[in-house]
C-alpha cells in the first residue's frame, strides 16, 4: 500500500469510444502502437452518443500518450 502511495497506481481505469458498433464481452485486447497493453473489462453500445463504449486499464505511464 505504501508503494502505491509513493509511486502512484501502475494502471488507470480508462474509458474509450469506438466509432463503429461492436459487441463487447470483456477480454478484448487494447493495443497501443501495435502492442497489447491490456484487455477491455466491460463495454457496450452508447445509444445516446451512437458509439461503442469500452472500459479497460492502461499502464499509467502511457496515460499522457493516449489521452489528448
């Protein structure tokens, strides 16, 4: 617990949107620059926004690269 307080979390729960409609069950891979960085934990179609919404953990050191 002390290590997390000092260094911060290793992974951050993030929300992603995908322009196409996909059926997500969880376990689908999350890629960054051609490498698998983790898997989708859950997801579904967001009818209000018209996109697929996925949740998954990403390494915290990639947070600034992926989110813009």
